[in-house]
């Protein structure tokens, strides 16, 4: 992988991590089109996913700091502790998948783009359905509850498949549960911080211990990280505004087009 390929893939990862179009699916498509190798892809994915998590911390730093302050500066149960508890509840399904089905999930990556195309179509359906139902409702929705948290968490666990957008699936699921648009967008971005940081930390340990062999050069790694971080900051802020204005149908259309094209190209 050269620096230009890393730049392109870093931009793709940064933009699509928060937009409801599947970062893993687009990264798979981009790597296939650019012809990068498997070992480089694994290391690069670790780097750019870490970059996008850091971009979330930058954009939502005020919210994160407020949650940490409210959680650790008092022993009384408060709104911040309640919110953090909901985030922890939402992590249970993906924790189970990561602990017991990690190898099965990893086997879906790098084995062709047919699954990516199918999952993109599922993402399109979820986005379109959530927006359609939201327009039919008269109420503004409610804040995230514990029941909503576990349902959204189940959606996040399903979204480990390449092509099934994590942000799109969790946001659409939250909207289908009747959660407020602004609330579900913020919750969707915050709930992924610990799982991705934990996964990146474990993968980094494997790299340092030599369990994962990589020949990714330093320059492409740096370029990819910076590109993913900068575009991730933009996409995170942009996506919150998009959800607030309820314009998910355009992303549904995009996912439908890309998913259909991917399936056709794969089968032909």
C-alpha cells in the first residue's frame, strides 16, 4: 500500500464511519478496487478505526467530559450515571459477539463483495423504513431508555457484518423504537467508543507481540490515520445535523445503488 492508496482509503473510512453507508463495506470495496493486500488491510483497518474513534472524542468532547464528570465526581445516582449505564447495557450484545464469535465474524471479511452488496441493501431498507415511520408519527419521540439501549445494542451487534452500516443500523433502530432524532444520533456515536477502542487496543497488542504480521509502511499508516481523523471529525458533526433534519432517505438511495451495483459486478 502506498501513501496515495492510504489517503483514499483513510478518507473513505473517515467519511463512512459516521454516515449511514457502512465504513467496513466501503473499505472492503475500496481495498478490492485498489488491490491492497490482506496483511496490510488488517493493520490499516486497525489504524483508521482508531482514528475515527478519536475524531468522535474530539467532536463530542463536551458530552463525554460531562458524562465522566457526572459519573466519577459524586456517589449519588444522577442523569450522567444513568446514561453511562444505558451505554454499558447497549454494549452487552456486541461484547458477546466479540468474545464468542470473533473468528466467525472475521471470516466474513476479505471473502468477496457479494455479502457487502446484500448488507448495503439491508441498510438501505432500514434507513428508508425508519424515515417513513418517523414521518407518520406525530410525536417528537422520547429519550433513550434501557429497553431502547438493549435493542440498539442488538442492532450494533448485527452491524459487525461488512456492508451493514453500524451508524445507519443503530440510528434507524433507535428511530423505529421512537427515540428522538438528536438523542439516538448522539447515543449511537457514544456507544461505539468503548468497543472500538477496546478492539483497537487488543489488535495493537497482537501487532506488538508479533501475532499479526504486517508489512504496512510508516508513511501510508500516518497518511491514513490523519485522513481518517480529519474526515471523521467532519462526518461526525455533519451526521448529527443530518439526523436532526431527517434526511436519511438519500443515504438509503445511495446504499441501494451501491449495493445493487456491487452484487451485479460480483455475479458477473
